[in-house]
C-alpha cells in the first residue's frame, strides 16, 4: 500500500505524483471503453490521459508507479446511485430472512434472533422475507410460535410490507376497528382483525414505534460496511434514506456529518432527505450538491428529496396503467378499495408535484420512487417543471415498467432514470407472472432508454439486494441470473445493453445525475478514483454468472490513494 503514497505535490507541478500504465478504460466520450495506455495523477486528480510514451515525460524520481499486469484493466470507481447505506449498515445487526424458503425456516431464524436479547422491551427487527418464496403471507400467529409475546417488526424483501407480532399490533393500537391509513393496507382475516402484515403506509403504524438507533450506533455500523463496499470497487453512494421517520435533519445525516468532519467517511456520499426533513434542510440553507458541513476529504454532499409515488412489484402495489394478471389466490392489496389490481399510490401526483416544486424553490432536486408504468408517467409529469432548476438532475427511481410513450420523455425533459438491473435476478419471474407480456416487452427498459438518450444511473438498492455492484452490471448485459432454473429465457433480451453502456451507467451516469463533471471518468480533471480488475471481467461476450458477475478488484484508489487492496 505504502509504495504509492508520496509527498503531495502542488497541482501546478509538472511531474506526476502517480502514473498508472496498462489497459485503462477512461470512459472518455459518449460510448465504449475509451482505452488509454496511461494516466498521470497530481493532487488526487487525473492531469493527463493518453499514450504511455507521452506520459513518461511527466515522471521524475519522486513519481510513484502503478503498472497494471497484462491480465489487468483499470476502470473508474463505481457509484451506486441507489444504496440505502445507513439501512444496509444497520441491517447487518438484525434478523436476516433473505432466502427463507418456508414458514418453518422463517420461524427458526426469528427464534434465534429473539434469543440474542431476552429483554421483552427490545424490538426484534429484521427483514428479507418474500411472500412468493414462503408460499403464503406470514402472520402474527407464526411469530407467536417463534417469539411469544415479543415486539417484532420484519420488513419484506422489497421493504414494501412489514410483518409484525401481536404485541406490535397492540402497541400500535391496530385492532379490528382500525381503518387502513391513506396509501396503506392492513392485511386482515375474515373477521376484519389484522393478521400481521402491513402494506406500504400502514407499515408506519408500527415502524414509527421502533426506537431509532443513536448517531453513535449508526456511525459505528457504517465503518465495516463502507470498507467492504470500497473493496468491491464502489467509491460513491447516493443514499435515498431510510424507513424510519426522522426529526429535523435526522440521525443518519448526523452520523454522516460526524464521520465527514472527522475525515473518516470512507466513501463519497450524496445523502437524500425525505419530505419530513425538507424544512430542516432548507432551514440550514442546504442545497442539492453542496457540502453538508465541515468535510476535510470533501466526501459528503446533499443529494435529493426522495419521495414515493407507488409501491413495488413483489407486494403487488406498483401503480399500473393496466391491472396485474392476478390469479384468484393472489389477493391484491388495494383491490377492496377499488384499485382493481392497479396498485397503490403512496402520494397523489398533485401532492408529489407540490413537494417537488417546494424542494426546487429551496435548490433541492427531487427523486421519485416509481415502479409501475402509471407511477413512472406521473413522476415524469411531476418532475418536468423542476428540471434544470437545481444542480442535480431530477430522477425517477427504479422505473421498472415504462410505457413506450414515456421512453423518450426522460431525455427530452432532462430527467434521469435510476435503475437497479440486479432486481432482474429476483423479479423476472414475478414480472412475467404479474405483468404478463408487458414484462418481456418493457420491464427494466434500459436499451430503449439508452437509445432515446436518457441518462442511466444504476445501483443495487441494498439492503434489498446485496451491496456487491457487479451482478447488477452483468444483469444489465445478460438479462438473466445464474440462479434461474435451466432453460429460463433472459428477461426482454431486446432491452439488454452493451457491456460498456452498463459500465458507464455504473460510473458516469450517476455522476452526471449528481452534477459532478469531475467524476466517473478517468480524463484530465477527473478525481483519480479507480479500480484495478482482472481483464476477464470485461471480456465479451458477457456470460450469465461469469467473470463480470464475480468481479473483485485487486486494488481501489480514491483521490489517487490506495483505499483497498495491495
Ligand atoms: Zn430503494
């Protein structure tokens, strides 16, 4: 590690602090890898990129060298454009229900989670269950077997439903007489009593009772997760925020600020605010893209106002132009209230428009969670008047189903598409079942959006998916996952993008949406954030579950300094 660290020279110095040679994908221009043979770095920034012989002139005795092996390549460091970083860090300490395949296994994992603290006042928190894998909706009665009498709150895999215990329902005063809140559904038995699953806004009835972790707890949890993330090649994160209601600017932002002020934030972060934090952000004079406080490493900035149009595919709450293809046993939340299998609106388009306009007046850009095609259309309508009023691009988050008429509108309006192709792994089967032929035609329509000139920014949506960025990059290209049953067709092969379009969406696209001209590429002026990988990772054709999927950087640099690997 140390051999790359040298005395810092002035930016004006003619000699480089560090010269990297080998096959370097600079991502210059609008497409392809933009291979160069060498880059020269001064003061943490790339000052020259091009032919090796030209850059040799910039070396002196004090210049450090990083000569890539013949089987290696360098790429810009990745940005995860949608990673709930604080939530993902905290999730590590909670009951993990990812991959549970039946109710018995669910109970078993909760039982061991419950045994960690016998204190009845301590909440048992966790998440990761998936109704399709379990075979039926889990219930408070199931929890009673696993953790009798305890306060339990367990998020579904997609975070759009909360499984709670009888004690939790009682604490939230959710009895048979309790009406569904706006934008939410309480699952009920024949007699109207709550059975334990709370959809969308109804989840807040219980979630708001769970004590929020302290600033110290959050800061401590971030350390190990950030180290792991950086070792995977992710140097920047757009954190859309968490699930619990925040007072003022909130504890997650306080934790980020504390780490940044101490020079201990190991990754670049754009932290978003939720609607209830907007006044506090404006009160502090914070604007999108600007620092959140003292920050010697210049790592922390204000991101977007994050707000929600609809629910999710898995919870049958994505807002759709045409109803889902439901089977009789598929009881759809909202159906009883007349939604007719077209999902749920968490906020009306009018209310979203009011929020986005208010935010824009404060200089804060908005990103809207929109999964279904009706929600995407509404999000574009809502965001259009705010485009170009803020330093950051307005964004539609997820855009899992997009109507053909709306595809060109992203580029035309200056609104970015923030997508998580890794969801194809777990969502393709659901998408085909619930959306029918719509799924292969226009789910995760990355190629159509790219052709229409939209800015694409990709991410993992961790903790919904693991923090590893590479399976998502691979999924964007192959549209299939190695975990699928043999013979399963790729999801909408015509929506596959090229390898380098996928890499650009993981490097350049997020930086563009964040108004950062100096990140995501390795061209003169760029911050010297780069990853060194085995060349097989970017060999074509990309195989499902192949080297790109399993890519692991040997070395990661930020601002020209080694931050992971050796
Ligand atoms: Zn998310």
